[in-house]
C-alpha cells in the first residue's frame, strides 16, 4: 500500500530530485544559449556548412574520446566530487573562450587564431559536460528507485527540451547585445548553479561502495580479461536482447538524421529568411512538441510499449525531416518542429528508460557513457556527411536526402527490431533488470 502511494505521488517528492532536475535544467539552458550564440557567430562570419560542422565536432568529440574513463569514474568515484570537478572544467573552458573572443584585432592571422582558440575552448567546456554526463542519470536512478525511473527520465529530458528553446532565445538575445561573451556569462552562471546543486544533494554514488563491482554482474561475467573495459561494455550492449537492437538501429539513424543539424542554421537564415530572433522560435516549437512527447510517455510501464514508442517517434522525425526540405517559409518549418520534437522526445525517453532498467546498478555509469559515446561517435560522422552534402546540395537538398535516407533506415530497422524482439521472447532470454518494472 505504501509503495502504491509512493508510485502515485509526484516525482518531486523524491528528496534530492528537487535539486537534480533544476541542476540539469540550468546546465542545458546554459549549453543551449552558448551553442546558439556560437552558431550565429559562425554563420555571420561566413564559414558555411564546413565551419558549422567543425564547431559541432568540437562539441561532440570530447564525449566520444572520454567514454572509457568518464563512465568508470562515474561508477568508482564520489558523485559530488565528480560534479564539482565538471563545474570547474566548464568554468575554465568558458574563461578561455572569453579570452579567445577578445583576441586583438579582426582579420588576418588574428581571425584564424580566434577561430581555432574558440574550437579548443568549446571542446574544453564539453569535456566538463562529458565528465558529468554519466553521473546524473545514474544518480537520478538511485534517488527515485527502479520503479520510478521512467517517470524521472521523462521529467529530466522534458525539462531539458524546455531548456533548449529557452536557452536558444536567451542565447540569441545575448548575442544581439554582447556577442559570444554575453552568452558565455550566462553559461557560467548556469554551471555555477550545477555546482551549488552538487553540494546540496545528500545522495551519493560511487566511491568505496562501487570500487569493487559485483562478481555476479552480467557485464563482469561477459568481460574478456584481455579486452579494454570499454570494449567489454560495448560487447555487452550489442549482445543484449533489448539494448542491442536499439543501439544498432539508433546509430545509423543518427548518422543520416543528425547531418541536417549542420545546415539547419543555413536553411533558416539563407533559404527561409529567418532573423536571429526567429531562428530561436524554431527551438521553442521543438520544445513545445517535446513537452507533448514527454507527457505522453512518462507513465508507460512495459518494455513492448517503449519499443513501439521508440520506433514510432523516430518514424515521425524521419518523415518530417524530408518534408522540411521543401517547405516554402520559415513558419512552415516552425510548425513541423512541434511533431518532430514530440516524436524525438518519445523515442529518446523510451530508450533512456530501457537503458537504465536493463543495466545493473553498479555499472550504470559505464553503460551510460558507452551508449551515449557510441551514438555521439556516429554524430561525428553525421557532421562530415552534413558538411559534404551542404556544400554539394545546399540546405534544402541536404534535408531531402537525409530525410529519405532516415526513412530507409527506419524501414529496415523496424523489421529487424521486430524480429529480434520476437526471437528473444520465446527463448526465455529475459534480460536481467535492476528491479521488476511496475506493471
């Protein structure tokens, strides 16, 4: 009876969740503000699709390169110390970014120096984000318990997509007033808010309790003594009857679907004539759709339903990427951003919940880092594809080509995931869970 009452209560009654969720909101708000200002600066400098791809590479590469040690740290070191260290790294990167932007004199070598220093300092900021990336989901799961992970993941990602458009508007406004320096100041304040939350959170994870993983851990049992830890974790992920198919469908979809991110600002500003402020409204529309998607999936309790939402959500995204390439005006694009946001969030919340539920608690940091790092590695490939297609086909052609490819990926992935799920059920290969999912 008490457990039923707990499950029906608001997730905000779960103690430290009242610090965790606002901290994630602040972090994503600052990140979105800075990213928007940097994109507008890159586009304004005339660097084109290749310049945007390089900038996004600086954002993505640290997550990929650090997947081995960030996941291990999340499982073996004190969570508070890691979050504070991540805050310090982000602040150092932001200070370097401000110094790079204020480098003397435009033009010539100094302009080139500004550009490469900007990319380097952005990478340092993202290294701080990579350090905290596997900590927050694992800490959230420990606070709320396995039976409420779905609700917590929905809230966490839902607030994140609210932060993205708000941060985009804030970043565009800050850019119009003081350029990248003003946006960096906002991001620094948000990073400090995360540090304050880390000090206030009483629940701790890692440290001595996680230094010696369980001998019965499924991942530990599957590890090859001669293989690097990251390779063993990835091997476990790929062979898992639920998580493996999700990862193997998601990675090629990211490769073609995220390529349009390189040319989105070019489509908005050059093809559809959006102003800097109007560009921010596209993120607002995406956020509205994401809230709708989050609300629709937060009470889903079965694996089968989550898999359906994973496929259905990304089908919506794939089709509408194709349609976005032929819209006549910016406001048509803004209208499409609502269902794109809903589908994207429904799919992401479903996969994030399955990832936490099907991973042993002692290894959640490592698995989270490996999963996200693998996806981000394919994002790097998407940047290259987006840069090449953007230069060859232009923004509209890139959207049409990538949308078509995404639909083909989803067609093949839907058939394969359905067969894999059916094959796993009669064999009795029920994946081990940290706890039984509430029916």
